[in-house]
C-alpha cells in the first residue's frame, strides 16, 4: 500500500480522497492555489504545498508544479480527482516517468477513450451499439454535409477531444450544419487545443444513463450498476440517481455486461464510466467513456455499500477488487443534487463570494459532501459546485421525500445557490414519475419563465 498520496485537486473531491486515505492509514499531501489557501483540504491534509496563482493554468493544471510538489513531499502516488488533469494522458505519463503511481487508468487507456471518434470505433468493434455517424474525424464541411444527407437530419457536430458540452453544434438542416461546423471546430480548438470534430445522428430527446465500471490489474472487471443523469443543463449534470427509474433488473444486467465487454476491449483499469444515450423507442447507444471517478459516484456508493475512492487507491496499489460481479448487490435508491453557487432565476449566473452562514442537514439516509464552511469565500476561478447533497431511501419515493426535506433544511447565506432549483425540479410531476430526458431542465425553466443560461465550466 502507498505511504503518501498527493491529491492533484481541490474542493470536496480533495476532502473525499483525504478521508479515504486516512481510513487506509496513508499520509496525504494537498496542493493549493493562492485562492485556496484557506480551504479545508489544505487544513485537513497532513501536508500542503502552494503551487501557484488562482488561474488553473498556473496551478491545478500546471503539471510541472504538481510533480515538483510530489517530489518535495516525498509522495509515492498521485490522485487526480475529477476535472483538471484527471483525464490528461500526458499527465498520467509524466507521473509514471517520474516514479509516481497515477491513481487511475493508464495513459494509453485515457488516450484511447479521450478521442471520441476513436472511442466510437473501439466500442463499436467490441459489439456496443453506437449512434450512426462518421467513422472518424470529419475533414471539412462538405464531407459533413454529404454524411448528414446519408444518415438524415438532425445531426450533431462534436469535438473529438471534447467534453462538457464544448465544441458541439446541433444542425436540423444543411444550412445550419454549414453555419455551425466552423464554430464547433473553433470552440474545440480553443477548449482542447484540438479542432478535430466528428458527426453523429442527433437523438432529440434522449435519456442519459451511465454505468460505473471498475477493473484491477489481475484481470477482474465489474460493473456497479447505472446512474440516471438526464437532469442536466447545457450538458452539465444537476441531479443524478441510482438506479435509473427506466431500467429493469434484466436490462441492468444485460447493458452492464455490454459495458464490461467494452471496457475489457482496452483492458480497462481502475474506475471508469460508460455513458449511454437511450432513445424514446427503447434503443440505446454508446456515447463516451469517462476515465476517472465521477462527481456523482456517491449515489453508487449508497446503493452498493462500496467506497469507490478507497477501491481506486487499493486497485492502483495492485490489490484485487474487493468483490466479484456475482457479489455486487443493489439496495434501495439514492439521489444526488449538486449544490452550485449559482442563481437559477437569472440563467444560473455564478454567485461567488463569502459564505456567512452554512448549515448541513442530517438524519437517516442523508449525506452532504462539501468543502464549504461559514466564513469560506467561494472563488470565481473554478467550478461553482459547493457541495453534493445525497439522500438514500428504501425506494425512490422515500429517497425523494428525504431529499426534499434535506434541501429545505440546508442553509447557505451570503451567496445564491441552486437549492431553490432543486426543490422546483423534485416537485415537478414528470420528475416524480421518473419521466426524464436531457431537455427536462429547459422545459421546467420555460414553464417558470426563467432562462436556461450558458454552460458552467466542466468538472
């Protein structure tokens, strides 16, 4: 087992890793920007190292500084969390070349799934259904138009190296495709330093459901069930739950086995998530694979009883998975609401600033993962999430009621948060019935006369 782990992240995920390491009796090293000097992860880690100014490019995304911090502190492993460098293949390579274990998949696995066009081909070859589209990247707009005429409109142009909704344009006809193709490439180039794009058939009202996967270095690979992630805004998830209200136990087993087959095609190691789009007619398609722990991993923990971050660390240290596929059990229902420092009444406008009062709810089945405290200042430089509220019940109705009560009990003063939005969503009749798709938020806010707003930074 590792002696000391450096956490190349901030916020609640840094605290989550610190807690897992403490259970495993591993020392921790926090890195922080000057904006995070007073953050809880700095206070609770065994050691801390300042790595630069607030801008991520000068701190949390600055590979050389993170490696230097690990060397100075004498760490033997690095946990990337989610966001920042967690899916950066070069970072994983640098960690390995400098003698640090990267707590995640290998650089080759990250690279294989990081290029979305390559991932489509790989998963299609493994027998997973993929959305009709290009075999690889599109050379120019004429090629895109020709392919779109063949598969039929609407289509969507996507960044090959993308994520978080950037570098994407939906086209309902050829005129829109020609107008949006160049914009998508420009966005992709600006966001990912790679302007390659590919084309897919656009599924108008899909559900977004993902399967949690875990593999070890001994050839074991399991799925831990699915999470419903359809409640999202501009491709940013807001509410997640496990299991999905849509899938039966038979579907869970069948689609989970497909996800395992796809991950096995690249010998996948550590935590990962296979993402699927489900059409209204019951068909489903592979969308992408996230090669990291997800923000919404707590709902899977709540229904399986597993600690996924501890599992990550143990697998990275060469240990076997703690259970086989036959031993995975799902009990009850769990829901997570991402509490963001945003004002949903004004297009989810960011609301950074000082938190003057903060009260976390409690009670049976309630969990709050947060790095916020009274007196903490939410900086404007990073993702706006200030906490994740998770409610578990014996079934979905109980989990929903517990979540509603917990949201009502949560007090955050000094800034605006998305708590009022979550209460609005949970009380919506369609949500209560489990009738969800990725346009749920747009419809809900349109009914309320509120703007949807632009996408927040991806994590």
